């Protein structure tokens, strides 16, 4: 009997656990939390690795600090197809958004392959609501993933996954959709758009944004891009409206359709303007903040007076923003409203002046009244102390007298947007009657809104792609037809243009390309090698000037150029496997090549005249922990090879230190130095606390290296870094000092001289060490070890491109450039620390920046998904 009872209890327990952990069968849109900003449903059957090829992905890169390319590489990691169903942007915190990926794995469930991406000695999964959330590590970063029924959900934020599961289980609201969006659609979650916009704004401006779009429902938008000639695009759709709880803004762009007339009063130099329709507030709105002015009290008490003012106002009103005007260096704005009866309205203002409730000054009135500000500018107005002026049958209010009066002056002189050629073309394409119209000039609008935005925001990355952005609204019975267009101004040019692309048949470069005059042409060729052993030289137009191969051996690093015979002709050298190849300009092997080392070569080779006798040698590191100096017959010169404590993985360096030529290498945590004869330099090798991560950097009679412990090391008789900022590791005939930089590994360091900087008091120049950590932080130090500048990629950094300072867009300002691990190139102006967005957004590796054709404009050459690609960066 007891056994039967135990069996029943056990069975019930199993049933209860099964019931608790069962996942309902729902449509995938239920996985998208209510606060998501938008949803992209790509075409059916699209694999995760192919999504980065879609034209819309470049627009998404700047919306989040995480890289879309990170998760897109998961297919290759697990050798299985992951088909993307949807991509949703979710505001994970008040400061940043992350993407939620919804996918399916037709080949296998997550549980079958997740463990292959676990890290040892750490917690790699946890239970949440009866489902397992896995922590997957690949491409140097973590991704969280969970299997929810047939769906695989992934994000770089575990919070997003937890909220997705809550939404699917009905514990939290999901996005307001009735069915799954169709493939190839874009859904903008307009009711929750404010949560995303708040991330761009300063904290004190966020309350004004909250619930700005309430009264709308999510809208599916059609996306059309014109990338064949410009960056222009169009988004269009129908926004459904709820019958109640509409915000003032929603009411203002959905009230009624009528012809636009206020564009005859909008200044031609406006950064942005919005023309909307909303009847003046019929009952005065009592200010919720500050004190009541005398005019406020009068309008609140005298409803008859207030209603008389209302009767003289029409429904059409406008907001206009300026990046700067008059004597002010900051932006300013005004409101204007169409009048039904200017004479009657002005008579009532004059009565207020006589009663001492307003002041008349020349052509305008000085008014202190929040109630009056909202009467004219709608509830969107925040003006209390302002000037009021007239422009024909339009009333204008602004904080500055000159700005309010300028509207009529601009109208009389025809300096208004109505006569602007760009606007005229756009107006001709608009419906005759609209319920709302918004225009922004990207450059001027950014200048206006920058003071309202938090530092480091990505708004400029979105807007800088277009010269002009417009939104047109046309009201329907319970919805609004919405169209967003972007335009390029007449005569404007794209910030960069593609020169050519050479397909690489899905093979990657083996190292950084080199530039040199290989075939005797008037310009340098681009010489590169691929991982399958192909070696090519390209002319500046992208055509192949030379082609050869390593017979299938995988190259070690990229090619090297050297005048081997001393006759002015460059020879291409490349290590591959255990061999060293050398080719002439025709792609023919030199006599005796390839040289066979009988050991795997472990680092890019170095070709130099080591013995300083006019005959070059080849310095090569091998798997047996030796460094060789080979002559043209492939034999070690006298005194070589030399042994190291560990295998050398980075390219050796041949340079002078204390006026003595020497060969230098890093091997794990050791710095080795040898004289040309092969004798060890006195005081070497030197050992530090961690593995070096770059080749030795030699200048100012010392050697600098970046290390895996987050320190920069300086080694020599007089190392860099002041005593107060650095740690003295050893002091002898050779001293070692270390400068703490980051709590994560540094993967490169470079040195640039005479960089113009500024602080709060002056401009000055410094020689700078530029280093980066693997987590994507950039640090610029002077030689004393003082931090002069820091930036962040927001994602892991790439070792294929040490950060550098260069004027990439020929605007006479130097930019700091760095590459993320997933291929996005970042740039900042050194003086202003402002992000530069006018550079290619394709994922890339091994970029080089040079003026190929000598026209003063830089070319950017890099490996991309499409192949080796070259762009010209146009002058700004």
C-alpha cells in the first residue's frame, strides 16, 4: 500500500513539473516584449550569417553598441543553419538598446550544440520559468540563448531574453499585434517609441518625451531604398489610432487634412519645422509648474476674454527650430499660428497692454503667460516669457524679440522655405491636403538638438546619412497615412564612393595588404595574399597586375616587399607553411625559392639588410622556438639561428637602440635582442608579467609593448613613463616600467608624433602612444604616461588594425580610427571627440588608408564580405 502511495505521489509530482515547465504553442510575435522599438521580419529562409548583407543592416549598426555581425557569425561556429524569423530592438536599459533575435534551427535544437560554446569553470546556463537560458561564448563575447518551443531566441542581454520569455508566457504584455508580421516587413512600435527616444535625451528632457505617441498602434512600414545613386529611402504605412488617450502630438498630426499655408512664413535657414493642425485649447490650461503671472490669472478667471482670443485663431500652427540665429550661438525655436481675424486679435492684445498685462515694444508685444503660450503654440509649447509678433495673418511667439520679428521680414524678402528649390520639389510631390508635415535639414537640426541629447548618442549616425528628412501625414477616419522620405540636396555628394571590388571567393586575407610600385607603373599597386595561398597585385583601378600562389599552403601574415637585387625592382616575399616564397613582378619565383625551413613558420617574416653589407637577409621565426637570419641561398648567416624561451608569434623588428642595430622579438612574456652577429645584447632577454601581444615598438631609445595583463611596458636604459604614473618593474643596465591601462588585455600599441590636442584653456601638441583593449576601449597617452584621450567602440576591438590618427576626409582635422572585431570602422575627431559617421559601414578586416591616385583624397581599401573593396572618402 505504501509503495502504491509513493508511486501516486511520484507520478503527480512528475505531472506537475511537466505542467509547470510546458511551453504554450503561440505565434512568434508573442516573444516580443511590449516596449520593443521596432521589429524587422526578413525574407523567409534567411540564414543568420546572410542578414549582414541586407541593405537595411547598415542603418541598424548605430542603434546599439553591440554588433549585429557578432551573432551573424554563429552559423559558422556550430556548423548548422539558423534561420532568422525576426529582429527586434529593445530598450534594455534607460541608456542603451539591444537586439532580440528570433530564429529557428531546422537541423537541431539548441540543447544539442549549446555546450560546444560553453566556457570552462563558469556557470554557462540557468533555469528561468522552466526554460534554460544558455550563455554562449564565441567571437570574444557572450550571447544568451534559449529554446522556446520551436523558436530560438538570442540576445547579448540576458534581461531581454527573460522579458521575452515573460511575454511569451503571458506574464508581461507582448507587442500589440494580432498576427505575425509578414516576411520582408518592418514594424514600428509607435506607442512605445518614446522609450527609445528617451535614450538619446538628457535626463532633464525625458519627462517631456514620455507618452508622446500614445493613441497609436504598431504600424507595418514598407521600406524602399535608392542606394543605386544616393542614400535616399522611403518608409510608408498606415498608423492605426485608438479612440481614446491620444497625446497632443498624435492629435496634432491626425486632426484634419487641409492645404499647407504656413510654409510661406517658415525661414529658409530653419534647421527643422513641423506644420500641424489642432484647434486652440478651448479651456485655459493652468500651469503646473512655477508661479501664475498676472496675465495667467486674468485668462484663467475671465473665460469670456479667453474665448474671444480662441475665436480669432485657426487650427494650423507650426514649430520652427534654428541651429543659431541673431546674437545667440545656441539653437532657439518659435511657434506660429494662422489667424482667422488678425485685427480682432490685435485689438484684444492692445487692451491687455492698456491694462498693464502686456507690453508693446515697436513691432512686437512682450508677454509673460504660460496660458497664452499654450493657446498659440498648443499644449506642445513650453514658453512663458516671450515676444509676440505678426507676419501678415500669422501670429508668432519666441523668446527673443528679433527672432519673433524676423518671420515677417523673411516673408517680405522671400527668404522662406516656400521658395527653396529642394522644398519646392518635395511640396510638388505631396498630397494637396495633409494633416501634418515635418522637415529637417540634418546638419542644422543636429546643431539644434545636440544640447538636449546625452553625450555619446548615435543620433548623428542616423541623420548624417541624409541631407533632408521629411514626414508627411494624411488623416483617415481612424488612422493616419504616414510617409518618411530622405533626400540629397542638389549638388551634394556622398561622403564616400566605391571605386572597385574584387571578389575573393569566400577566402579571407592572410594579413595586411602592402603598397608598392611592383610593375613599374606611375602609381603603387596593392599587394595582398589570401588564406588559400593566392597572391595578387592590383592596379589602382582594381584590375589584376600580377597573380601567383603558394601552391595551397596557408600564408603566415601578409606579403612583404623588398628590393632584393638592389636594382630598384620590388620583390614580393611571403611565408607559408614551412616555406618562404619570393616572386618578381610577373609572378615568377626567384631562383632557389621557395626556401624550405623544415619547421612551421610561426610569424610574418622580415626582409632587411641585417648585416649592413648591402645584401638583404630574411628573418624568420619557426615552431622549434628559433629565430633565423637567412641569406639568399636559404642558409643561416654566421651566428644564427638563435633560441627563444617560447615560440615567436609576432613579426621580428630590425632597428637601432642606443645607436646599435639589433633584431628584436617578443616571445610570450620575453623581449629578446640580438646583435647582427647573433650575440645576445647585454641585459637581454627581459621578462615581464604577461604575454606581449604585438611586435616590438621602438622609438626614443626604448622598446614599448602591449601586454595581456592590460599594461603597457617600456624597456630600455631610459624607459618611458614618469615615476609617479608607472610601476618600476626593474632597474639595472636595462630598466622596465609598466603603465596600467585596462583590466582587460591590450592587443596593440602604436606611436604618432606631434598630434594637435586641446584642453579647457589651450591648444597644444603631444607625441602619443595609442593602444586598445580587447573589450573595445581606446587610450591615448603621452610619453610621460598621462592619459590624453579615451574612446570606446562599445564592442570588442580587432587586432587586424591598430588604431591610428589620420585626416581621413581631408577636412584639415585629424581623426582617430579604430576597427571593431566584427568589422565596423569607427572614427572620432581628435580635437572635438565627436564621432565621424561619414565612412563606409561595411564589415571589414585589414583596412589600409592611403591616397592611391595623388588627388588629395584618401582611399580606404579593406577585405569585406563582397571581396577586397576600395572606397574614395570624399572631401568634407
